[in-house]
C-alpha cells in the first residue's frame, strides 16, 4: 500500500486520546445498566433484507451485502437470503428475542452498545457508521406499565453519570395524544400525529393547515391540537392544564396518568444536569410506539435534534402465536461524543495508558529495565519501556509527548514526576503513583 | 414481524450467559494490553475495495456494500468508491496508521478488538462474522527488533490470564528459513516456503515432491528442508541443531539469533498453561512477513488450526515516502470461545448481572421496594425489583431461574440466600453480599 488514504465521509474514526474517552463513556453506561439488572448482548451486524424492510421506516438507506467472488463468478452457488447491515439496534433485537425466546427469561432486560449503519448522505450529526447504546425491557404476552417508568429512570441515571452538557428528557404518551384527538373528534388520528411531529421543522401555521388538509380536522380542532402541543412542564401540572382544554376520553385519561407516573417516577433521579419534562408535542414519527414516547436533547446541541429517544411498543416482536411488548430508550454515543470532541467540550484523554516510562541506559541492560516494568505491572501500574537508549533528555521528551507522567531511571533507581520536575529514589516493588492508584 | 426467524449460518450469536463470559475475556485482554502501554483504537468496518484487495491474499471472500436505494434507483448520484467489509484487523490498521500518521506517536502500540467478516462457506471454527483481538507495534522508518520479543511476551501474558485450555505459541523466523534455503542453494526460496507451509495438510513425501517441482530443489536439498522443518523445541537448543545441518548463511545467523531472543525473552512468562516453542516448520503463507512468524494452538482443539498468529512485517504500510514496519499478534476470540462454549469447556456465566431481587408485596408498595434497590445500587450492588407482586414462592423461583442469589423481602427487611436457604434481617444501607463484593 503506497498511497496516502483519504478519510471516508460519514465514517468517523477516533484518535487513541478520544477513543479512551469513548471507552470510559461506554464503561460507565454499561456499569449503570448492569446496576439495574440489564444483561448485555451483541447481535450480528446483518439481517435478512426482508426483516430490515419490516422495521417501520422502509425509506432508510440500507447497506446491502454482496460476496465479491459471487459478483465476479456470477453467483454459481446456491442462492442465499439477501443480507443488509442493521440501521438501528431495535430491529435486530426484536429478531434476537424471537429467535432465542425459548432460552431467555422474561421480562428480559438487555443493553446493547454497537454500531449501526445507514447509507445516507453524510451531514452534521449524521454518520454512515455510528455507535448506539440501547436499553429495552421486553415481556412475553404482557409487560406491566411500571417498566416504562423504570427504563426512563435507568437512562436518566446512566446519562447523569456521563461528563456531558445538560440533558433534557422530553416525554409524552401516545395514548394521551390519541385519546385527546379522538375525544376531540379528529377523523384521522394517525395523520394528525404525523403533522404535529413536524412542529420542530415547520411553523405552527403550516402545521395547522396540514392538520386540516391531511387529518381532516376543523380549524377549531386544529387550534386545540396546537394548544395541547404547547404544554411543556417539568412536573405533573400538565394533567390539570390538559383537563382545562375540556376533552373527555378514556384513552386520554390513561395517557395522562401514565405520563404523570413517568415524570413522578423520575423525580428523585433528576437534577440540574438531567431534567425530565412532559412535552406534549413529542410524537415521534414511527408508527409502532403505543404509549410512552420520549426524546433526549443536549443543551447547546439542539441543532443535532435528539441525541436519544424511545418509548413503548406493544408489539416489538411477534411470531404469530406470542407477542412480545417492549419499552426502551436509545442513546446516540457517536452522535453525542463526536461533536463534543470537535468542539473541545470533551477534553481528550491520555494518548497511551502507560503511567510510567522505564528509561533504558543501553541496549545491553534493556532486560534490567524490563524487570522493573514487570514489577510495576504486577501491581497493576501500566508501564512501558523506552524504545531506544537515547540520552535521558530525549527519553523524558518521549514520555512527555505521550502524556506519561513518570520516568524511571534504572541506573539510579530514581523516578521523576515530569509534571512537577521532582525526582526521588523508588523501589520497584513498592512505589505507587501518588495522585491516582490506577488509570 | 410475525414469523419465527431461523439462524443465519456463519453468524453465531451468544446468549446473555455466554456473552458475559466473552465480555470478561475481552476486559481481561484489554487490561493486559493496557498494562503494557497499548492504546485502544477502533477502525470503521469498511475499507475501499481497492485497499482490501492489496492486503496480501486477494482470494478472500469479501463482503461488498451496496446502498439499497442506489440499487433500486440505478445509482443516479455521484459515484462513490466501492466499499467492502474488512476481513481482518491488519489491513484497516495499516490504513489507519497512514491516514493518521501525523497525529500518532511512534513506536505506536495499539490493541484492537473488533469483528471482521468473510463471505466464506461456513465450517467448524470458521465464521462469517468473528471477533479478533490484535496487538501491534508500529514504527516510523524503523522498529528495533526487541519489539518482536515484547509483542509475543505481551500476548503470552494476556492469554495466560484467560480461562482457556493449554496454549502453545509456535514461533519461527522467516530470515532463518530464507537464509537456510538460500545457503542451501534452492533456486526459488519463496516457492519453497509456500510448500513447507503445507506440511500440516499434506504428507512430508508430497511436500518433498513439491519442493522439487515447484521450488526447483534437488532431492537432497528437499530432504534438508524437511529436516529443518522437524526441529521443534521449547528452548534455544534449536540453534545447535540447525548449525549441525551445515548450512552457512548470514541471514540464517540473524534468523537464529532473533528466534533465540524471542524464545529466551518469553522464558519468565511461560508455564504449564502457555508454552512457547521454536517450531522451524511454521512459515505462514502470507508473503508480507519478513522476520518473526508465529501461530498459537490450543490443546484439544488442534483441528481448528491456529487460534492466533502473527509476526514481523517490515513494510506494514507505506505512503511512498515513509515506511512503517510493524510486528503484531492476533488472537481469535470467537474462534476460541464459541467451540469452548459448545463443548461446555467454558461454563456460562449468570443470565443477569443482578445480585439481589427485591420482592414486591403489592403494586401499591412497589416504591418501597424501589427505594431498597436504590440503596443497594448506590453501594454498587446490581439489583432488580420483581416484575409483579406474585406469591413470594413464585418471586423466589423467578430469582432462581435468573441465577440471582439473594431475595430481599421488604415487609420484614429480611434477605434470603437462596443457595443456602438462610434468611436473616438486613439493612438496605449497610448489607453486602458475603462471598463477593461485586460482579
């Protein structure tokens, strides 16, 4: 390979000093999810194309796989199902649940942190390969509502533990909107939800017109839909405000009490850093949500749209005999971290895990330097040995460039903290870094 | 989705209780690599097809990507480079080094644990998606030989820390073989290496014939090549045995001393569980190895061929002006773990991370159970709350099925160890599991 490669648009890659931060974020998320009993799984990255096309939005740009030799030789072998790369973690998870149902315990709590792929035209905040972190709880035949509260609270706690700008969970409930529209007498409730979902991109006036033209609403009904959509509060006072709009419907009442339970159930988890609000304009365009719906926004990054989202789907999966209802929240790891790295909001970590560089006097005594390194490593201190026996000044600069804070001189058995310049005698069998015991 | 999915051949997926073991293995490998100063990176999963084809073996079955909409609409958009999924982690790493060279510090030690894909016909030990763990050290323009010793020793230590059957590192050196063949006067040295590499699959008699027909060797030269290939020892006594064959060559001498240094340099790391042997028949078919070569075998699983391998390549990458020599070892995570799971050699872990199930008296008091769970989680104890307020006997069986060892009864504030049956009073703010403090 003798040419200089150019980056592939839409396929971002991290340098080691950013990757270490991404790994810390993933480890922190995993720890939070496991504290709540979520088990980890990974699914294969491909699904039969047919299954991907059933995933709700069939307009996604899916990457389809072809075997190179099959292309070249005209595919003489037995035909195989067309495979595509998954574009989210929900479709493969639903398939995983169906395929392995007999070996899983329900309700099944799982977290999954993996890349997904979309062949989209890359733009800010949109990548062709991006990592997501999903949690879902899935039941067999039924899944009590309290899991809706649980899954939101778990994601609130998990994201609160991350070094991110302030986050806002905007929660709503499909039953609330549907019941309200139905009680109001709007002819096409689903079409109305789709129009309201456009409020972020389209002015209210235009949405009002669409409610009339696309959902069959009267001008007055459209106004009330828009009124509902303006309600946004961080407590359960929305219940009274909705009731004041004078619509009476059983489904609406269920929606109100479910949404109130989610907001209330997160009360002890929320703070300045992570808020939870009832926002009655949140609809999420996807048709399969049936109750709780939510989106997560990051302060200063509202132009990225949501950095997370999810909700309840009463039929995540079904094999014809058994239905598996689920509720889940997804967090966009790449979507969040990459802009924060670019903007310097998230500082890079160290370029190498090493805490200590053992200097080398000359190549003949390299094994003496190796022996010191072995002692430190035995006690869990990441250590590397200098690549060559240059002058000590050069070896110190080698450590500096990598961000290694200590240099050990094997001839004098002294260690130098290159941040303070302090140098003192040290014993390979007992010395530990002063400020931190491990990476 | 209303049909029962069937597994995709060659794309194995783990149940949660096996995945937890795979994660422990990956965490252990990462810890070992970081102790030695290796930084983690991940590369995107696709490369331009041209670059994949340059990777040495162009006969690999590569999965090529096509955008679904592009296929459907006849690709009206601007053409993009054809993309394929990487079939190993070396080709993408070489490209990563070239692309980011200006921002990396050399020698650059990196580890990478990611899946790779091959569109091969699946067979035992061969998958279409499989996870590998690679370590490499790459220099700019030069890379001292001592890094060959380092990289082998690091992988020996990393694999020694895993709960695997006994492992054997079989090491050789290309300079040794090449020098020996050259000193012997064999006309086509490269062809001879390729024939010797077949000794695992083809009887010695047949290899002898191939050495004559394909590499232009005389019968007597072929005999000496086969003699060399029978030498296999766990110490440096091979040096004398090779010298006794009476071939004199400068490159041979370099190879002998390099191989002796690797075997010698691993002496303190090896034991019953992981051995390192000089095996002079190891060649590895790939043309780009230039010095150290090795393969790793697992006791009882020799039919899988190697579970790892690697070596020195003096030109891992080049941009025309600068050459980047490297040395590395790859370990097949899926290739090793999946057969061990199937055979029950590696026991599954727990189905869920939860250590405690908080029972629920009735739905009205669920928040009391939640509060106990919150106390335990604050102290790092993974906890879940029962899904429904069934009879306690049913809630205990729920915990049993998941492998959760403790059940907490919130009405009496008592905790039951369901393995021993013991039940005693417990305080949510101070109780800890007796035998282990964390998962």
